[in-house]
């Protein structure tokens, strides 16, 4: 082997954690937390995605350069959201969809 | 030194790399670069989803009774299982267990098909319920008709592109099984298995975000 071999126990543990978190996020949707519902759902999704990236995709064992690329990707994604929302929240753009065929 | 290295690592090592390790690191970096472009590709759709959900929260919430949470949840579990079998496949390749590798790859493909079949059932239901955006789109309560149509447009766009990635992934896994049965991989060379593993896990991550955003919008109201 030429890259890090993960332990089967670790992989199964991550798998179980992902299943438990899926159950949790589904259950929490039935509880009314107001605006916090979407925050909690996204927080759980970020935890799940991080587990997949860190263990399954092996980000914890890649080179520093590779990790820098991953961080750059997340940074650019945040630019995409930040700049889009900077426009939509300050310029009072409203799009009114029309019915098909009208 | 260099000669013994070539001898022990076989013929897969291309001449412009110093050793197998550097070759794998290079491939991994290239794969991650591709995956980052994919992140931004899906990111555009997630951003438009976020804008319209922020604009029309009530209309988006009213669509949740048409989202089958048991089918969506099952598909989430199916994809997580397939990520586990994919990770185990990569591990089998690393320790040169060819039969285990083939078995885990076959399991991953089967789970991929289960996902696509369930997705197909959902699409059929949406079609029958007139929830596919277009001339026949019908939605109650009527006041949300136009804005709910936006959500369903995003739903088909995002899950459709995701499903396309799954179909491509199944094709790539089939190629891996053929390569594995031809004994292409050994403990010094399993780069394709690891790269397609990265791709498969990435597709899983996309679904991890799609599931709460499309299926878990408003059961609490």
C-alpha cells in the first residue's frame, strides 16, 4: 500500500454516526424550533459532510497542499454565497415568476 | 535504488513520477481540483435555492407535504451504506484483497441502483400529481402555485443533476470491476479505485445537503 489504510472499525463507526445523524435531523424537523430548524438541519448536514470528507475521503491524511486546495474550495463557495446575498439583501431585487403560457 | 523501486512497484509507474506515492498524491490533488469545480457547480444551484427560499418561505414550506420523507430518508441511508461499501472497497484494494474489492464494488453498484429506482418512483409520483414544472403544473393552495413551482423546478434540477452523477458513478464502478477482475490493481497501484471513491463520496455529500433542504422544510408547521 502507498496511502494510509483506515481501520475497518473507524469506517463502521463513521457509518453508524452518519445513520444516527440522519435519524436525528429527520426527527428534529417534526419539532417546531422556528427559524432554528433550518440552522440545526444545516449544522447536522455540515457535520455529516465533514465526517465523510475527513474519514471516507481521507482528508486527514492528504498532503498539506491538497488540504489547502480543499480549504480554497470552501472559501470560494462562501464567496459565492456572500456576494450573492450581499446583492439580494441590499438591493431589494424581487423576481415575480409568471405562469407558463401567459 | 531507483531500479529496485521500479522493480517492486511494477509497470504502472509513469516515468515522470519519482515513485508510486508521488504519482498517487498527484492524482489525488487533480481529483480534488475537479471535485472543487463540482462543489461550485452545485453551489450555484444551492445559492438560487437559498435566495428563493428566503424570498418565499411560506410557499416553500407548503411543498413539504408532497415530499415523501420515508423514500427520501431511505435514499439517504442507501447512499450512506454505499459510501461505507466504497470506503471498504478502497481499503480492500490497498491491502490487495481482490475478491473483497470486487464484492464491495458490486455492493456499491447495487446500492446505487436502489437509489436510482427509488428516485424514479418519486419522479413518477410527482409526474402523476402534476408537480413537474410546466403547463400541467397544479398546486394547492393556489396562492402558492407560482412560487411552489420554483421549488419544484429546483427540486428536479438539483436531484436530476445529482442522479446524473450517480449514473456516471455506476458506469465508473463497472469499469473498476472489469479492471479488478483483470488483476490491474495491486498494493502499489490502486489509484483509479481511490479516485472514483473520492467521486462517489462527493456525490454522497451533495445528497447529505439536498435531503434536509428539499425533504425537511416544514413538517413542524
